[in-house]
C-alpha cells in the first residue's frame, strides 16, 4: 500500500492560511475580552472558590432542590409551573 503525497495548490494554501488567521483572530479577541473582564470594576462575575468551599464544608449546600426550583409536570402544559 503506497501513500500518495499530495502537492498543495496555491488556492489550498491560501484557504488554510485564511482559516488559521481567522482562528488566531478569534483567540486574540476572546483572550482580550477575558483580560478586560477580569479587571476590577468591570462588572464581570467571578466565583469565590474559598467561600464556596467553606459553605460546602459547613453543610449549607446539601442534596436538596433549590428554594426557587419547581419541577414541571406533564399536565402543566410544558411551561413554567406556578407555585
């Protein structure tokens, strides 16, 4: 079984280059957005991991439904249930 090595045509090289530049641009844009969001006063929400771990260890977070959660039933019409 022989493996053929395909020679790339200029059109294919330009297409792969366009895809690579697009992905690079997206990565730079998203990275810049994350950097700006992590600054103080940006309004970006960050989870306080230490506070979460303290609440878990204290037993404040248990295996129960949240107080705001109400399960819908098939006879409710599929929408949100009203308490």
